[in-house]
């Protein structure tokens, strides 16, 4: 754990103007949008797989596969 005095001193010493932190180039914005699209696609795929598994398990509980 860090002691609270060191944490507070580091935060007060680095008083950077907030406008500098949130300025990104259009290329960075395109990369961010691409990454968000990829993450969204992966999450949609995962949700679809989970949905299929739930439907399969419900159907399997109603009509069990006979071996």
C-alpha cells in the first residue's frame, strides 16, 4: 500500500491543463472507433453463443437426447 501523503503530493504536483489530456487526433479517433467496433462484435458473438447454449440446454432438458 502507498501512504496517503505520497499520493496527495504526486497528484497536486502534476497539475496539467485538462484540455491537453482529451485532445486526440483523427487517426487516434479512427483507431478507437475500430477497436470499439471489434470489441462490440466480439461481445455480440459471445452473447449469441451464450444464448444458443441456454436454448440448447432448455431444449435438452425438455427433450433429452437418448443414447
